[in-house]
């Protein structure tokens, strides 16, 4: 996957999350989940763009770690919505976003492992 494709993928992830939260019930609990999920999902997209403007290898790795944390947090909130059944458990969009957040987390975890191992001398 190219950088441009991953930039697009993370942006679409954030866009889809923004649309999903509009379907949550209006309650105190949902309000907290909405804020946290919107922050983490948009941070995945925004910070991945920043990764591609890193000034050094160390800056690149640090920015990528932020993206990983935000992707994992997004997965937590999406799974939490699923567990609480705030949206029907069989909802295709919710299930897709949980899967997508898992895949993004795996991609960024793998990238960080690659960076850390390629920076070590044999």
C-alpha cells in the first residue's frame, strides 16, 4: 500500500466514523463516547499525514507511534459501542469500522516493528 493510499484510507476511516456517531443515541454516555471516538479517529488521519512530513527517522517513528495509539483507541471505542449495543451488533458499518481499526492498528504496529528492527545494527 502506498503512502497516498494509506492517507486516503485513514481519512476515509475518520469520515465513516464521523457519520457513524450521528447514529448513536442521545445520552450522557454516548456523548462521552462520541467525543473520544471523534478525537481518536480524526487523529489517526491527521497524524498519519504528519508522519509523511517527519523531519527525521526518530520524528517519523514517534509520529507513527501516535497514529498507532489513536488507531487502537478508536478500536476500543468502536468495540465499546458494539458491546453496549448502542448500535445494533449486526450493523455492517459498525462491524466494518471495527475491522478497519484492527487492520490499521496491525499496519502501524508492523511499520513500527520494521522501523525499530531496521535501525539496529547486525
